[in-house]
C-alpha cells in the first residue's frame, strides 16, 4: 500500500462507537437475580460513579454494591460472566458516552397517569434516580470535593430531590385530598422538572470529567490513570 493510499485509509478511520445497551437484557438480569435496586436507579448510580471525583472508582465494586456488597448467588462461571458482561461491558460502558456534551444523558421515560397514584409513582422514580446518581458520585465517601460548576448543580439536584420526595409523600397521604384541578396543575409542573434534573446531572458529569482530565495531565500526578 502506498503512502497516499495509507493516508486515504487513515483519513476515513473513525473512533469506534460505543454500542447501545440492551435495556431489556439488563432489566431481565436484574429481575432474575432479584436486585433490590430498580433499573432506573442502577443507570444513574453507574453514571454518578463514572463521573465520581474518586480516581479509584471500580465498576465491579459498584455492581456488587447493587446487592449489598457481593454478587448474587450464580449458577456457574458462565452466569457470572453474563451478569458482569451485561452490566459492565454493556450498561456501564454505554453510559460513558455521556461524558461528552454531544451525548447528553436522559432519565428513563415514565408514563405519568393523571391520578394520585400515578403522580406518586412518577415522583418516586425521579427521586430514586437522583439518589442513585448522588450515591454513585460520592462512591462511598461522606464528603467529596466537586468543581465549582458541579457543586452549583449538585445544590440544585438536592432541591429537586427534596421536591420529588415531598410530592411522593403528599400523593400517598390520603388525609390530604386535592381537587382534579390541583392535580392537573401539579402533574404539569412535575413534568417540567425532568429536563432540569437532566441538565444539572449532565453539568455535573461534564464538570467532573474536565476536572479529572486536567488532574491526569498534571506532571506531578501519581495516582491511578484508569477510571
């Protein structure tokens, strides 16, 4: 192959695309092994851990954490490889794409039924998604140091979490009835919160990703170089 031909080939090469995860397969395994963490929360916990300031964040430890610190009882080595492969090579790796602004993260789409129970279910999912992200971000630490932009977004996330927790409590309290008009207004407002949660989560991920890359580029950095 000539130098000209080689340049042509190199010019057409593209960075390998991260394959999309098989959501149905992930959900099936979580259900099969009775994972106490729901799928929507697993997604955000993984994403938070991917963005975590702690350089020693470990995918396998995060997976074990879904079952309280150890993998569920598995039939054989093939089952072990299937579970780890699906959750790490599949879901975890798929979520790493969201470290780029051009690949924003989205929360799961949840049908919002115009009833009190529908509002409660919706608010619970969003609260759990926020909880999962924060837990992954902290990575077992009580205190973490976030970049300034990430900290500002984290403060907003905390307020949004409190709002959804309050909505869930209100919607499940039969002693506090509301009119259909009040319910319709609340449903409209709660739907408007989802893009705000997504925006702030993405800001945290991007800010932490930038900070981590800058740290890795420092000449005096001697910590682990693989996230």
